[in-house]
C-alpha cells in the first residue's frame, strides 16, 4: 500500500464530502433562518417532518459549524450558523434551575427535560469552539461556567433523577466518556484545574470500573466498584461507544505528548471493541453485544447505525497515527470502504442513519432528535486533519 497516496485520497474525500454534501444539506434544509437554531427531523430529501427541536443538536451543530470554520474553511455562513444555535440555546433552552431542556418547539417553547446533562456538554463545546472561531473569549468563559454547572448537577444528590431506584446502584460509561471530550474541547480555549481534574477522574474510572479483562470488554454499566451487574443491561457492550472512548483517550494521550500508558489503554479498548463490534459476516460495526454472548435485549441490537461507523473511522486513523502499525490502516480501510458503500445517499445527499444488519436501508430519513449534523461531519473534519497531519 502506498500509504501517502492512501491518506491523501481519503483526506480529499473527507473534505470534499463535508464541503459539497454534508454541510450544504444541513445549511439548506436544517438551518432555521426565522427562529434561529437547527431543525434535525428531516426526510430523505430534506423535507421537514417535525419542527420539534432537539436541544442537544443546537449545541452539536453549534460546535460542528465552528469546528469546520476553524479547520476546513473560513466560511462566514458557518460561523453565523454556529452563533445562531448558541443564541437559540441561551435564549430558549435553559430552565430556571439552570438545567437545559431536551426538546423545544421551533419557537423555543419547552416540551421535555431529561435526567441527563448531554445537552449541557454539547452546548459547552459549541461555546468553546465558537470562542476560537470568533475570537470572542466571553464564550470560553460561558463554556467553562457551563462545565462547572454540569459537575454541580452531577454531584448534587437528587438533582438528576437516577435511572434506577436505590435497589440498584450503578455507574454509567456514557457520562464518564463524554466528560473527557467536553473538558478537552473547553481546554483548547481556556484553562482551569477543574478540566484536567475531571479528565483524570474519568480516565481512572474507565480503568478501574468499566474495563473487564475477563470479557475483553468495556461495559456500559457497572456496579459502584465496577462489579458486573449480571442482567441483560449490565452485560451490554456498546462497541460504537467504546470505540469513541478509545479515540477520546488517544486525543488526551496526544495532549500529553503521546503518553504511552494512555495510548495502550486506548488501543486495548479499540482492539477489544473491534473484536466485539465488527460483523464478520456482513461487515460494519454492530450495535450491541452481550459480554456473556446471550442474545442482547435491545431491539436494534443487530442493526448498523451511522455513528459507530464514523467513530471507528476516526479511532483507526488515530491508532495508526499513534503507532504507525499498519494493522490499524487495514482496519481503517475495512470500515471506510464498508461505510462509504452503504451509508451515503447518492440521490438526495447526506447519509442514511439506520441500516439492517445486511446493510440494506431500514428507514431513509436523514435526521430525527438523535441523528443530525454531528457524528458524520465531525468524522470528516477529524479524519481530514489526521490524514493531512500524517502526510
């Protein structure tokens, strides 16, 4: 393999796809030029199916638009779109207790709250990235304040309703991993000891609690001391989440001058999760597995969703960047070839989100409250940057 040519080809593909396909689709059909913010419930051809707005996507696209501005091309319309999403969050999406809503109407009237802080995490990274793009450091301060609010919510007993009654005490991988990424994004523009402290705490939790060598797996939910919860939920492996965690850790390793222990941790998670996730019969990363190989409970367990594929593309490139081990480039080719041959919609643009196990389209809509302009464009920006850097 001519590695330079390979990386150059993919770098061009990622950049062109972002500029000519993904961003134009969402700028044309998703951006709400009347009320501000972004719609995500779009049909295959971009037609609006539901004007309900996902609050976490206001932060997600707020981040992506500034991230693309900072690293791909300084398009003023992207910068303006980022600010539109952040303004919408600040004007409409915060409850009196400081906790963000999860869904609002197109005008910003609250519809629903959830017991999570993911909306806050994405709002914070949008503000931090916009601070870099615009040069307005007040948004960095806002991002840091949002992060401290997140930690306060998480540490205040009773503020966020627990998933289970006190009968079942547990820890969740999702919030542990997202705090690494949130803190590292904010740290790009403003420094505070709380950011590094939280990253260290999350890394320690992943090592001590969620890594289970006896299953060669990182579990989604464990007991307070990392115990296996021997139920369908407790045995769940989410390969996409684990692979996403692996590149978050590689990014932190890089920040620490390629800290060897962190690189090894990230590679272990990637290798384990690839083994659980890669579908040897049909290709692609599967949704859920059970660490004892019982049938997974989730009804979408054998489907192929868009986001685990994009996380695997980033993680395999990051792993090659960290090690120069060509096995990760082989894995990158596997996942990239499969993803690009199944997910892009050649007729109407953008990507499908939901495929059956064999790669056929399960439903053709381009977005909903959970799928929108985040994982796909983030993959293209990150992967473009990694390829160009290695070239």
